[in-house]
């Protein structure tokens, strides 16, 4: 992900909702960074816990927030 704005962010978070094959929500994966400067790139790694990766059928980005 790249900050293509002309602003520096003090904090950015990204969140994905995880679904099983039947469309049920089975969890959330998330990551954050404390500083994301103007034009800086961020290689995020959204992590999840307590879920077998084989249970995840698809995911959807549900939050991208910064200040």
C-alpha cells in the first residue's frame, strides 16, 4: 500500500473480514503502522489468530483508516 496523499499520517490501520465457504464471518485480520509519511509505501501483513487458514474461503477489506 502507498500513501499517495500529500499528508503524513501518525497512525494507519487496515482490517479484513474473513469468510468461510458459506459466507459466514469467521474472523478478522488486521495490521497497523504508527507512521506513514507522504508517498511512503507500507508492506502490511494482516494477521489473524485462532482460525485455520483452510477455513477461509474469501476475505474483504472492511476498514482502512488513518489520522
